[in-house]
C-alpha cells in the first residue's frame, strides 16, 4: 500500500476521475449482486459458481485448494468455507493430495458438474446481457486492457487476468 507522506497533499481526483471512480465502484458492487441474484435461482452464489467452474475446467476436475483460491480470487479461509458448503450439497469432494499430503485437493463431483451445467446457460445469458451486449467489440477490448492494467497495479506479481492452471497441481 502506498502512503502519502504527512507533509505532502493528496492528489485529489478531478471531476472526470471522480465520475469514473464512482462508476467503477457502482459497477463492481451491483454486478456481483446481480449475478448472485440470478444464480440464487439455481441455489448457488456467484462465488460458488466460480469455484465449481474453475474445477470443471481443470484436468480431472480437481485442483489444490491453494490454486483454486488464486483462481477464484478468494482467501483460503473463504474458499474452505465455501467448499465445505459445496461438499454438504454433494457438489465437491476434498481429499489429501496423494503426491504431497500437505496439500488438499478439491474435486468437482458428477453431481456438481451436472449442477454447474444446468446453471451455466442462465449465467452466461445474464453475463452477456449485463456486460457484453451493452458494449461494442472495441469496448470489450478496452475493458480487457483496462482490467489488466488495474489488476497489475493491484498486484504486479500476479497474473493480470486469472487463467485456470492447466494442471491439477
């Protein structure tokens, strides 16, 4: 975190920056709420859906919890709570990693995969309606570029857009 020295005045936002900032904050808050509302009809939260989608795209539909947390943009403790809830529903199974028992593997069950496959059409329709339909192709490219730059400013050592690890480990 960058701190402004006490004797240095902060660089206040100008009017255009303020409008952009308030728009971004409103978008982030409302988009997550809107996606949660749509997925609630399927009995899932947006975060649960993201966890299950990450597992579905990985080899053998499993990942180490640490890799899954990075992909899902969540802390290990939040992920652990969510995976425990998904386990109770029968959608995910956890077990020690046979290659290294210090790690835990999360695996999407067949029932979880079916649940995800059932929820995916409505989810992608809502994502398209809320995010991509209002934008031109050029604006989608700009959104990608802007997102990468902001994510890099937040954490220069992290991948700018989380890609799913292509290995279960």
